[in-house]
C-alpha cells in the first residue's frame, strides 16, 4: 500500500512543481511587461521590449520654438509631448485646451533625464539683419560655440526675466553688424558668444574701451538688463553707439537669446520622430509637429500695427507699406507663409493681438512705445480675424481681418515703394542773393520693395532712396534739422560733402531715436555733392540707403534746360541671393567682402524702368544729376544711344565742362552733371558700363517721344530690343 502511495505522490509532486514553474514564469513575464510598456494583444514580451527602445535616448528632446502658454504662445506643444504623440498616435497629446494629460507611454519620454535638461537653445545662427544695434559695441565677452553644450534656459521664459529666445532672435537682427555670436569672431564689437557669466572686457583679440576694461561687471541677466537699458550710464565712456533697449520685454527676450547661445532647438525641428520615420500620423492638435520644422525666422511678409484711437474707438493702425495709416487693416498672406507682426503701444493702455485660428497670441504691451514682435504661421487658407484679448477692447473696435489665400496664388509681399522718382528735385534757383535755407531731414527705417516679390529693410532720409535732393546757391547758410524717427533702431546722422567743418556736420548731428538736432553751415564752393549718414558702421548705413545729393549753384544759377533728373547708384548687400523672393536682410559679411547681391538706381530694381522711367521729347535738352552712394563700387555711367554734350566732371562747377563724352567715371561718394539733347525718339538705357551689374538690377530707361529723324537714325528697331 505504502509503495502505491509513494508512486502516486511522486507523480503528483512532479505535476505540481511543473505547474508552479509554468504559472510563475507567466506571472513574472506579465509583471515585467507591465512595468515597461503596455503591448497590443498578441505581442510577445520580446516585441514589447523592442518597442520601448524606439526613442533615441542619446538625443535630448528640445522644447518647441514658441512663447509659453502664459504669454499666449502660438499653441505649439513642447517637444516632450511631440515625442509622446509620435510614440502613440492613437493617444492625443496634451494641449492647453485639454487639462487631462495624455498617458505617458514611456518613462524615458515622459520625464527626460537631467542630462537632457540643457537643451539645444532656440535659434541657430540665421541670416539676420546685421545692423548696429542695442548691443552694438557693448565691449562684451563671448559666448559658447553652437557645438558646445549650451547653458540651461534656452527658450521661452527664462531666468533672465521671462524673456523669450524666439523673440530675442528677431531683436538681435539689429545687433549683427557689430556683434557675432560665433566664438572668437570679433567685428566692430566683441563676440557675444558665452557672454553670460563672463567678466566684461575679457574677450581675447578685441580692443576694449578703457571704460569697459576698468569695470568690474560680470555679465548676468541682471547686469545685462541694466546695461542694455542705459549703456552710457552703467559704463560711462564705453564705445556703444546705441542708446539702448527701453522696453523690459525686448531686453528680456534678447538676453534669453544670448543665454541660449544663439541657437534654435534642433532635436524636434531637425531629427524626425520615430512616428514620423515610420509614417505614423501625428495628432491634429500637435502644431509643433506640423509647423516647426518649416518655420524660419526670415518672414515671408511683415506688418507693423500701432494701437490708437480712430473715430472715437480703439483700433489697430497700420504703419508702413500698403497698410500705412489704415484702421484695422486687412492683413494678407499666402498659405504656408510666415508673417512677422510687430505691435507697438501707441497710447499707453495695455494691449495684445490674437490670431485665434493660428493659435498665436502676443505678449501684452503696457506703456506707450512698448512693442513686441510675433511670428504667425498661415497654415491654411481662409478668412480669419485678429483682435485684442484685453477685456472690452475687441468690442471697442480692436479687430481686423486676416486673409490667407491658397498656396497656388502668387506670393503676396507688402512692398512699399522706397524709390525716389527721378523728377523729384527742387526747381532751379536762378539769380538771387544769399540767404538762410532751412533743410529738414527725417531718418526713417522701413521695409520696402527691393525687387518683384522681394523686400529689404531700408534706412532712409525722408522715407525714400536716395534722400531728397537739396538745392542752394553759393553763399547760402544751410540750417539743417535732422530728426530721427522714434521707431528707429539706430542713431543716425548726416555728413554733407559740401560742408566745411568736422564730419561735414556729422560731428554735431548724431541723433538718438525720437530726438532732433540742428546746426548751420555755409555753402562756400559751387558743385554737386553727396551727403550720407556717418554713424558707425558708416558703410552699413550707406548701403542700407542713407545717401542723397545737394547742388550748390553758382552765382547766377545754372544754364536753363528742358528736363532735369536726379539719379543715384547704390549697392544692396542682402542675405538672400539675387532673385530670391521674400524678405531680405542686410548681410555684414557680404558688405565687408564687397560682394553685393544687387546694384540699383534710386534704391531698387526697376525703379527707373518699371516704376519711374525718365520721360522726354525729341529736341529737348536733358540734364542728369548723377551720384554714387556706394558704398564700395565706382560707376562707369553711360546712356546707351546718347553722347553727353557736356559733362561737369566730379560734380565741379568752377571749371568749363568737358564736351562730347561717351562714359563718365564716378567714384563712391562722387557725382557728375551730364547734359545732352535728344534727337531721335525711342528708349535709351541708363547703365553702369560694368555691364554685368545690369544683370543684378542696374538699369534705367529714358523714354523719348517724337517724330522719327531718319537723317540721324534710319533703321527699324527690332522687337525685344527694348528701344
């Protein structure tokens, strides 16, 4: 009996042990799987383990380039959520409209490790407007290369006082003529790479002012904020030619940009997520996934709105371009474009601007003169609105239309015509006694038409290129009043080549934004002279359009002619190549290398052919006042099909003119007076006879009407010759 019992027990014990092992293994595998990632039904443990390895943990997830929800950002989500949505397309990413967070599929994704905290900063080194700026010549020390691990707080609100690096990148465009964010690359000012945490005056290879060398400042968010507010007060005697940034938000934004090393987050924008790599759909709410990789900070269109009162109601009032002076103007864009919008507080009340359908809200601007700049992505076509979200302001009138046309529609660009018409010049003075002549110049910075579909950030005298032609007589006293627009980003000045004295007047006329200065000087020598801005970097101010001419007539005046024209040649150093459409910015590198993208008459391509061609009739005498603003290239001025009857070389009027001249050489900062009589009807082309420059925009047209003159020219003009 006992033997039979032992046999039965032995069989059952083997069965029980086997079952324990089997169920124990199943239980252990189930616990292991649930501790990592839930797997679809039917997936093996090995599949669950491999799916958890999808994210590339060696690459930190970067935040999106956007303002924080507190600031009313564009609605883009952090890249943490983007990675989360990429992992599980079926689960919606968390967004501000849905307080319930999406379940985290992986601890590695939901909670980045401390090693991933110092993320790649917002903004890489872009083609920015390199104009002397709020930080120009701050004598500061430099910042970490883009390849190094950047400091924390690269984007959005930062320890520097809530600044947003994305907005700071736009503000820093003003700084790049004098400062680089590349380590060791000193320009007029020192490199600003790694400026946070560095002692002032310690960047190698830069010649600091004695004032900056002797200061004990260590650059932090706080010390930079004080310095950028009042540079001359914080470090008296420093070399910075800019009065500073006067709004707290602008200073905080540019400090956030510098703290981030001048980079944009690359992980989300440049590295495809696992879902994207596998073709998995992105959640509809995840604007970051759809828009960020294509956003660039050279906008396709720009608008400036100022808050104010119109017809007794609150309103947005357009500034510059086609919307200038319009109340709640219609803003237009093409589907897919990035629109840069600047909001200026015009009357002191608190305001913002909201584009609800584009999930974009600006920070609020408080106090008269405060401003903010946002980028709006026109993701889809349609008829949308913008408005102020401050309670009661929308009902009080602050609402307008944002019209986005389908992508197939030709690109829409706001194009202000900055080109001065060649007939826009004062009449001859004739015979009169010397007198005091008041001249008012206003320096204005504005976005204007450079070519078809291309705009450029011009700096101008009186809103046009060239500046106004001034006409006086020898012996006159010129009472010059120079006012700098309150919206200017730079100090501006004027140097008259016709004036005798320090700086041609520029030594007494360095004018801060919003200010006005005046002086007098006496016209001693007759002739045609150039004037231009002479604020460092002088070549940059000239290249951006700040030049013009003054004619000092001799006693008794000039010999009468039938037609007089005002023409000046200049160079445009744009960051984008010649012919590329969009918003072009100034390139200091191309200026210093003397490699312009455009050569222009009167400021823009087609200014004297498409927009404002010269007009005359057969038998009339024509006088062209021609000058070269430059700043770098000499012109070989020529009118195809004409011979100059008289040429006053170098603009001089004290000697007899040359006669029978085909081409005349005019140096940068020089001028010439050329006269001829029209004998044959047709179109005559104005060129620089360095004719390759015509391919970069340098040509004009003189259209002569009248009866044919076969005795002088007997031939049929062939089609397509433009004559």
